[in-house]
């Protein structure tokens, strides 16, 4: 590659992803209008359909990455997260209750506002509309895979979750035993899993770089063939998600009011830097040093509490993403005119909880894990293409909520009375390889 080409590449990469998507949306609308805006010339139908080819390819790769990402992310989290004793058990309970609350709030708002009934969206070509009914006995039988590799081939969500949790728990126990015996046999396996996980994330970054092209194609095709009516329901969906995120934020503040010495006002003012950083970067991992700093310096929590919530909890916590994926599944079901029974929504809750662990800290990984949530109840993943057009904005909003959830856990762990610093062995920024930001 020549120097001029290298500089051009770096120039394009310096444009933020949200700005690339905004440019793609403007161009797509212009192309869609020029090709008919809902009344296309029959001679241009083939050309219009081909505009969505990049989006189809992106979705295909996302589906392929979904199961290995979940498997490796769960294994990586179990092997690398350091959770001390009693505080660790309380941490996990707080994380689980926050995630379940987020999903239930998302489903409640989606059931009440029903954003999917506000506009008609034609099914993409090749879409299959067969919802999976919840049969407990069948679910139990199908949860055990015929082979270790079969769930990866079949993209079987439940079986992947069972395998990931089983191996994660066992490997963590073996690691603890070997550390107690001053053995390091676990290190090669941990390094292999970490390397594979980093490799999948790197491939995901390549795919996410193509999202603006995918957005351009699907929006141009939709505007050309159907006009702007399909985007009405998407607008209502955005409002519904924002309402749900706001209610989840209120839930956090209520828990802080009654479970921590920190006042909600102090919490919001002290954490503003972390919230803005999360919204601008769309990554709770990138925001982590800021989160860790403001928890101690501006809010005044003990270092041990800040570490458990911001550094350890962030490996498991992804409340905003779990809420969004549950709402997205219900939204698409409403668009299709199909009713998700209570049992099917319960299945979405289970899948979203584990999928949120796999997506924790990874920018835009919600697009990948969403394919698992959709597949768990038989919803067509082709509709994720339309959700991509608004995901770039909602991803930033839910990332800010993820960081707020991490900080809430830290505040609750600090207790109802401000206590003197007590030394607990927990991860620090330096041990994680991050540097504090001045």
C-alpha cells in the first residue's frame, strides 16, 4: 500500500462511526427518492434489490459470529473475572436483579406502546415466520446437545448457553484449585481462550466497519420500494426504547436512594463525565477508567466498591443491551402481526440475560447477540437489517445506561453508611492494563 493510500485509509477511519452512518442515511434517502420513493420503475427493481446485498452479507457474518462470541465471551469472563468471597456473591445478585428488571421493563413498555403496530414493514425476501412455542419438556430435551460442536453448526442458542456455562463454571473451579496448589496448568488454556476471544472481537470490528454500507443499502432499497411509511414504526420504536431506558434509570436511582448512603443527586452529578464518555464512545470498556475515577473522586465511594462495580461488574453487566434486545424481539413480532405468549417472552428473558454477558464491553456486539435472541423464539433475523438503521443511536443510549448500572452496583455495595476504606483484593486499573485519564 502506498503512503497516499495509507493516509486516505487513516482519514476515513478517523471519521466516527455514527457520522459515517449519518452520511450513509442521507445518501440512501437521496438514492431511494431518485429510484421512485415507493413507486419504482419496474425496470429498476433488480437494481434496487441488489442495493441490499451488502446488508445481507453483514447479517450473514453476524449470525456466524453470534455463537462463538457468546461461547468465548462467557468462558473468558469466568476465567478472568476476579470476584472475592461474600462481596462477590452479593455483586452477582445485584447484577442479576438489575438485568432481569431491565428486561421486564423493556417487555412491559413494548407490550403497552406496541411500536410494531404503528406502521407496516414488508418482510424481506426469504423470511420465514414461524415462532417457536415454549414447551418445557421439549426445551429440556433439546438443551442437551448431541455433540460439542453441533450447537455451533446449528446456531442452537440454548445448547450454546448450557455448554458455555458448564465449561465456564468447571474451568473457574479448576483454576481456583490449581492456584491454591501453586500450579499454573490453567494458563495455556486461559491464553488460548483469550486469544480466540480477541480474534472474534477483531473480526467483529471489521464487520462493524461495513455497517454504514449496509445501512445505505437497506435504507435506499426500503425507501425506493416502500417509501417512508416503514420508518414510522421505527420512530415509535426509538421512543419506546428511550422510555424504557429512562424507567430503568429511575429504577437505579430508587435503589440508590434506599440502598446506599449516596444521594441520587450526588450520583448523577458525580457520574456525568462517565455517562457522557459512554454515550460518545459507545463502549463501557473504554469508559471504564473514567467510571472508576469518578466513583472514587467525585462520588466518594471506597476503592473496593468502585472496583467491584466498575471493573468486575462490567464484565457481566449489560442491562441496557438486554433491555433493547428484548424490546427488539417483541417489536419485530408485532411488525409480523404475531403474538409472543408469556412463555415465549420468558424464553427471551433467559436468552437476553446470557447474551448480555457475551456483549458486555464490546462495542456494537448487541447486533450479534440479537441474532441469538431472535433465533430463540423463531423470529426472522432478516429484520435486524432495518434495526441497524437506528441501532447506532440507541447503542449509545444503552451504553450510557450500562455504565449507570455499573455505578449503581458500586454505590449499593458501599452500603447505607459511608465507611472507612477497607482493603479488599480486587482488580485495579493497572492489573487490567488500563491507565487512568487525567
